[in-house]
């Protein structure tokens, strides 16, 4: 027999408390949360103003992780910048690599083969699962659920072993290349990915069951941090934070790239736009990513894993460099001057785990970008913090931060 829970209307309680006329005048307190705080998910500082336990002001302070990635890109070749994309959303480096590579490929008018597209979709969806597992585990700890964090990291470890087998690295993979990928998939690797998906789905259901009808978790998230559909659009939110507010925008469906139009999957959306809806959307997205991965493996094409005309971008194979003067000269030119791109400009955006990641590249010709700008989903998602936190209880700030699931590496860039 199912147990019915009656949950308090936190939003109404907060509004009632804020509207009530105080018996006496209180003095507001200024409080800094972060930049060294476990619930800020990185080096973020919130400058808060409190009236008792209610926030009257909340300003996010960024810049503690600023590295100048966009300016660095103007002083290195297109190929040399690939590892820097790993460090944006460092929880999903394979997805970052793909977005940057496609932007430069469109500038160079390169068409990559079907096998390369399939590999990129496969790795991007694996990265989505890995990033959402991190978000789920951290959100669980933020709201007092330690077990979910341990379960999530156990599954992420299995993904990291698959990433290491494919790319040679666990974390910052730098796998995607302009015009292809760094190497083909190892023999039997897709079978091991398929086996992971088969065992992952029951584990995912077990993790979600620990939270979905958990009274403590629901008290912390239902009707907390509500973002309306209009507010989400006005503040430029994307990804699960936008879809949690009821806007079904997903570039994989609306502006398909890398062959996403071949695969069937659903786009989950929320109804209230609260912390709980954002949690539900990420949980369902992991199920849909497994669905996409299984379709990619079932249709996995043969052929080349790099573009035929990518010789002007790729360095030649090592054995050719050692035996052919022409190949040696080509390698020297690519390494020293970079791949020669035509003049022009291009903007490409991809649906990353945190939202829409965009790259705007301007070329004057040659092997180095003249300008490169990055549209960071986490930066845009954080912009709504002053709006959504004002008027809430200080204890709700932790839940709101966990539900937004941002990464400071791409906020500061």
C-alpha cells in the first residue's frame, strides 16, 4: 500500500514570513558563502544579505578560477587548443571536445564520416551520464543523502575505465580532433559499453528510488528555488535547468548535429520549475542517454574515423614522417604554423550536460584564430541566482545551488 506524504508549501511559508510585519526592526547581516565551501561546487562566492534567516540579497562573485582561455586561443593553433576545451566543463571533456571540433570543421568546410559521427555521439552521451551522476551524487550530499553519492561514484568509476581504454586518459581526455578523433575504438570496446548500459539501468533506478519519494529530500526540494518558464527564458538558461521549467528545448532534437537525427529519444521537461523538477529531468536524461548509446552501438557504421581531406589538419602517421620527406615537411608545417583555415567566422553550439555550449570562431586565414569566444552554459545558469535566492531561507540556498549543477571551470574560463 502506497504511503501518501503531505509536504509543506515552503514557497508560501517563505512569502508569508517575508510579508509579515515585524514587531521590531532587525539589523541585516552580510554573509559570504564561499569561495571555499563544499556546497558552492567550486570556487564560487555568494555575497548574501540576511534578515534573520531570509535572504534579502544574493550576489554571485566569480573570477577565482579565471584563466583567460579565450585570449589563450588567439595565441595557439587550432589543434593546440583542444586540451583547453577539456578544462571548461571538466566533468564532460568529451562533449566539450566535440563542440569545439565541429565549430572549426564548419569553418574549414570539413565533412566527417559516419563512423566518426557515431563515435562522437557515443562518447558525448557517456559524458552526459558521467556528468549527471556527479551532479546527482553532489545534490544528494547537499540535501543529506550520502548513500546516493557513493553509488553514483561507483558507476562513474566504470565509465572512467571505459574512457581510459578509449582515450588513454580518465579525466581530461583530449580525444576529439578537428576532422575526426585521435584513434579508432578498440576491438570489443562497444560491447563493453553495451554491457555497462545493461547493468547501469537497474543501478540508476536504485539510486533514484533513494531520493524520488524520500520525505526529507522532497521537503528540501519541492517548491524550493522555483524558476518560471518566462524567467528561465529571460535569463538565458539552457539544458536541464531550462527543461525543468517546462521549456522543451534540446539542440539534439531541434538543431541536430553529428547524426543525432538518426536516433530516437525523448526530451523530459518539468512542470513547476523547482529543485525537484530539475532533479527529475536529470534522472530521466540518463535513461535517454542509455537509449541513445544502445542505438548507436546497434547501428555502428564501418569506414574511416577521420575526414578524407583532413590531411592538411592531421599530422601524418609517425612511420610516414620517418620515411618520407614530404610527410616530414607537412608535419613540420602543421606543428609550427597550425592547420591553414580560410578567412571567415562561424558559431556552433551543442547540447552539453550543463546546457548549450557555444564556440564563436573568427579567422583571418592561417593556423591561429583571430578571435574565439565561448558561450558557457554554467555562466548563464548562474545569472539567475540573485532572482531565485532572494526571499528564500538560507538553508534553501544549498539545495538551489545543487539543483543548478554548475561547473566553475567554464563560468570563469
